[in-house]
C-alpha cells in the first residue's frame, strides 16, 4: 500500500497527463455530428457570436466579389424565371393545376466561419432554429452543393462541409443520368470523387455532375462540377475526379434548402425498409 | 505574483484572439496551418507546477477547440505538448538555468536556443494534432509534409511575435 502511494506521488505528473489525455481523447471520440452534447450548443453560441463579429469586419473586403457573384446569380434566376413562368402559364391554361407550389423552399444565409484545410471541415451559418433551420437541411449555392446542416443553436447553425471526409452525397452524370456516390478524399479542396458509376458508361472529360435528387435533402439537378479525370483500372466501377464549380474559399452567400415533404418521404422509405 | 497571473491571462486572451481572428482565416495553401496559440505553453514560467502546466495545456486546447468546432483535437495535442515541455527544457538547459526565475524567452536564452526549444515542442504538437485529425496513417507522407511545413510557419510566427514584445 505504502509503495503504491509512493509510486503514485513519484509519478503524479505522468499519471495526471495520462488521465487528462484519456479525457480529451474521450471528448474527441464522442464528437460525432449526430450526437452533439449540450456543452457544444453553448460553445456554438459563444463561438458563433465571435465569428459573426469577425465576419462583419472581414465582409467588407469581399464586397466586390460578392456583388459580382450576386449579379451573376440574379441573371441566371431571371432566365429561369422567364422559362418557368411561361411553363406555369402553359400548365394552368391546359390543366388548370393549382398545386404548383414547389416542394423545396430556400432561405438565404451567410457563411460566418469556413475552412477548407482540414479533413473534417465545418461551416457556420448566421441562421439558426429561430429562422426555422433544422438538422439535416441541405445547403447549396447556385453552382453547387455546400453541405448538410449538422447542428443548430437559436441564431447559428453548423454545416458539415462537402469537404468533410465523413460526408457522402448521391450524385449523377447529367448526360447519362447514371448515379453514384460523391465524396471528398481529403486532399485537393477543389476536387471531389464520384464512385460507383459502372464500367460500361461512356465518360468524357468535361461532363457535368449534378445532384441526383434521390435523397430527400437536395433537389435534383444542382450542378456540382465537371469531370476532370477518371480511372477505370481493375474494377467494375469508374473512379471519377470531379472539379468543383465553386471555389469553397470564396463561398459567402448560400441557400438553406428545406424539403416540405421530407418527413413524408422518409417515413414511407422507413416503412419499406422495416417490413 | 498577482501581476504575473494578469500578464499570463492577457497573453492567453491575446493569443487565442490572434489565432481565431487572424490565423484561422489565413490559409496559405492547403498545407500550412500555423497554430500560434501554443506559444502560451512555451512561455509559461520555469517553476510552474506539473498539474498547473497540464491543466493550462488542456484549457488552452479546449478553448481553441470551442472556436474551431473540433472538441478534443487541440486539447489532446496541446496537453501532449505541455507534458513534453519539462523534458525538453531539461534536455536543452544547463542546471544553473533551471534554477533561474522567469520564463523561457529569446532575450534571456538566446535566439538559437529559443528556436531549438520552439521547433521541438511545436513539431510534437503539430505531429499529434495532424495525425489525430486525419485519424489514419493512410497518406502518411501527405500528413507529415503538412506537419513539417506548418511547424516551420508556426515557429516563424512565434519568433516574430517574440521579437515584437521585446522592443516594448
């Protein structure tokens, strides 16, 4: 007993280190994006506040770039509006359909914290549960997918970035409509990987890749990027490198997508899986 | 004594703010991520007790983790670095210097000594941090390359910060 005590006293520094290190590794291992503790929600309120202050100051430096992007986006939206309104007219004339309301609703948000240089990148947005943001909503821009909401506090939300090795999306080739899974391998932040496209599908460099719309999170046909190279050696599937349209370092204004019929779709799919 | 605590509290806040506001937004290619907040551990006084050193290491890491949404990652790396500090000090310092009051600094210990001391500890911190982050040994050399480049960047920034404080 005595010698045990002496051992403990003599090695207290090492023992304390081991205990604390185990504690922080335990914190690390419990930190997955679906089970966030109360502590983190408090932490997010604090860090969200500082980040938004920092962002207020730094946003001035990006104003010209932001303006340019917004103008471009406006232009494209106008074009779409023109096309769609003519279609709607046609529809209401011919069918008299009143259910023309879209399934997806969009809400603008600003990125107030972002990173591209880690393996598990997250973003913080300036909208939270007070604005109706919920976990598992999608985050997009007009030129690509940004990520999925992982946690919300009253005024902020954290988003698992597409540049997070944990995130996988369903994406398709717009030309042939073959779908596969899209993920980031953790290297170059401008390039993601599309896999599970079968060998027999002809590919060419420059083909567009877009969301498939199979998950209830993202609408169909949001452009993601173009094929920059592909490798077909030794397996039944292509491994395709996709260059992203948007530079994640320049991301600033995004849209939070919510699917009004998500619950319905999820419930239906659940019942099939369970039976 | 009270003055010393205040000075270190000020240094702590300053370094965390610098890290969160400036250095986290500084993205020099994907390879270089300077984490200058570890300077706080480097500059703690010689006579600090073991439990306080480890406690401060954990606290510093946890604070940075809170801002970066990486609970546990920076805490374990900074804790590891705090744990190694006494051994590195022993290795690099003569017996007489250890009895010295005060803290390691560029003026007292000389430039070369301070560079050696910072390089070793910063390297160990970054090594554990980046490998915990990638959580695998796949892409070992990719991660190692990030560690080496970031270590050099962090040490350079720490030296600049040190020389700025000397003038005052």
